[in-house]
C-alpha cells in the first residue's frame, strides 16, 4: 500500500504491550479469516503480498480491513519495508499479557 507519490509506506500505529486488551484480541481472532492470517504468520515473518486467504475472491479492501483489526488489537505488527509490508505475530507481547492464550488458540493449527 505505497503512497501515490512512490515514497516508502508510513509506519502504522501499534498498541503498546501494556495497552493490549483481552476482549480486543479475542474479537480480532474470532473471525475465521483473521485467525487464518494469524496462523500463517505464526510460522514467522510474512510479506503482506504473500499472505493469502482460503477464499481467493476476498476483495483487497476486506483483506486490508482484517489486517487493520489484527494490528489495532495488538495481534500483529505491520511494518513498512521498501514498498511493501512485513507482518509478524506479536507472540512475546501477547504471551506477556495473556500467558498461554496464543498457544491454545494456535493449537488448532492444521
């Protein structure tokens, strides 16, 4: 999502570890598509362009909305790198705030 003038994408806001809220995290992960994204990212850093959903017909705007919900809840980081974005799961922050939560949630990983 590079700006129209071709410059590097801007840094997006992410909540601090101390500001993570359990209900926000659970809401973000309650949607099957967002949970699928979190599971993909749990394997490591993922380029946003390589992140896919099981339904290939999902509009880009919907995918962007899912990323925003996950980022604002503190589940993922979405950092600019060049003209793209890298996604990471905030496991250390989530485990510090809610010990064991992500292990349980991600245990359903196929």
